[in-house]
């Protein structure tokens, strides 16, 4: 079982680099978690480099603006790498007629690339950043559209591999859930965000630039709450993991609003998730 800690400062002396998830750790899409930002800012003051690593489909400038709007201070981090950042390379290398499945606010994902936006009937690839209406739709909403893309061999480039996120007190589906259905239907998906290698390589490269040398992986800790993204990504890349239990999986092991440690241990074991530490919320 992972070791429970009360404060992040208990372990920061052991790490030079912190790769921290955003949605579910620093905010829930509506409210910022002030103690989490304070904990990262304090780690920076002690000499750690903090790189936020998020599956947001927006390139970094859009995420910075969003964090400021929600109330996450700039002092909480040094750099950000987003799934949108690393997915742009996949889009640039893919078929040139692109259909964007997702809200128009994600349009900057395509800005400046040598591609042509097309409607669903003419596109030769589908870039999925999310749902048109994630309050009402499910992946099944798009089954007929996806089947038509698969029939003509179009790949799906998924810009946000998350299956779900918190939005306030609700759980909202993400682009990863559509990509999962696409694969199940026989379609090809291309993904660069968590848990895949490109986003971790980019994050560690940013950390190396900050520190003037590549980080010793033994002194890098990842923080996150998503089992198939944050947890799997950190462990697959040989990083220590601080698991945040109060995120999207909380209902799996909570009783009367508190973590049942026996249920949590069983949950982590079931998912082969060997976290080094855990805490309910980053503080």
C-alpha cells in the first residue's frame, strides 16, 4: 500500500522535478484548490522545478489563461505542457483535410498548421478535442459519424485522452471516451497525451531546460488522480507517483465522505497502480 502523507513538504526534499496534473489536482474546472497551488509554490521555493502536465487539448497559452481565470496563480508552476501542444505534431504529420470534433474554443489547436479544415463528409482525418455538448452527449451520440470515418480509413487524432474529468461536483466525459469507442469500432487512433510517451518526453525536456541538465528520474515525482492517464503514464515512465485520492475515482473507495483505506488499497491493487504516496488532496 502507498504511504499516506499529510503535506507535500514531507517529501519534496527527495525530488528535483515535479510533474503535476492540473484538472482534479489544481482545480475541478470551476474552483481552484488553493492549498494545492500553495504546496507547489512552496516546492518551487525549496528548489524544485514544477512542470504542469495536462491532457487539455488547448495549447499552453490557452491553459495559462484558463488557470488565471479559475484562480491558479502563476507562482504555482514553472512551465506547462499540454496534450494539445504535443498533439499538434500528430496533426501536422497526418492527413491534411481535418474535421474538428469538439467545441470551437479548441480551434487554436489547429492554428498555423498546414492543414485544411473540412466537414465530416469530406475530411480525411478527425481531430477529437471533446464533445460538441459534453453536458448532454455521450460517445454513442457520434456512432454513425464515427462509422463513416472508419469506413474510409480515416484516423482519429485524440487531443485529450482523458475519459472523464470533474466539473465542480459532476463527472463530465472527455475526448478519450470517444477515442475509446472509435478503437472498439475498429478505427485507428493516434494519441500523444498522457499516458503516452510524447507528453512525458516534452515535460522532462522542459524540466531539463529549467535545471540546465536532464533530471535523474529517481528524483522526479508525478502527481495525479486519473488511473488510466496520470497513474499509468507515471508508472510506465518509471516515475514515483503521488496519487490524489479525492479526484475522479473517489467514489470507488469513499465511505461517508472519507477514504476507506482498505477499499483504496484494493482499488490500487486491482489497477496494478503502485503509487509511492497518496493523499486526499494536494496540500
